[in-house]
């Protein structure tokens, strides 16, 4: 009889578990802000690129169109993002962070820094650098192949 697949040592499983841990820590540290990691990424991307269109923004934060559209809709409903049609192409939606959204993102910075520290806390300084380097290489390698 064949042994089962050892998913506990599979990269995909470990990445999924790491993601679950990361989101859990994010939600603990940002309790009271009512923002998900994806929404925080969108707010920060709009601080850097105000007036970005939805497709460009989705690419910048590595989201598919459906996920980014629903996340943007929730941010817009909260009054943290403003969306309007491009004057040159009415089908194209441009986005801006509102003053309230920018203030929220600023207030969250300390909590999000704690998230990063907690995620990496089981590792030594050298291991943290190695992990970041390897994750960068993994992501870049797959993005280049697309």
C-alpha cells in the first residue's frame, strides 16, 4: 500500500499555513481598525499612486480584478477610497484615498510594524534576511514566468 503524500512538508502547505498565521496576527494587531490585509495594501498603494486605475492598482497589490473590485467597494463604502470615471475613458475607474483613509493607514502603521515583527519572531536576524531573500526570489521567479 502506498504511503500518503506528506503534505506537512510540502512547500504549498507551509506557504498556506504561513499565510494563515500572518493574517491571524494582522487581525489581532489591527483589532478596532476594521481593515483586512488586502484593504491595507490597497490604501497604501493609493497613498503612493493617487489616481491609479483599478487594473493598475490590482496589479500593484497582486490581486485579481474580482477581489480588488470587491475590496475597493468595501473601502469606498467606508469613505476611505473615492472612485470616479476617467474623463477620457468613462469605462476606466480612477481611485484616490480620502483624507479619512489616509489617516487610518497612518494610524495603522505601528500595528502593522508589530505584525511584521511577530511574524518573523521565531527566526534569528540572519534567518529573517534569508527568508526575505528567498521569498523575494520565489515571487520574482514566478512573476517573470507569467
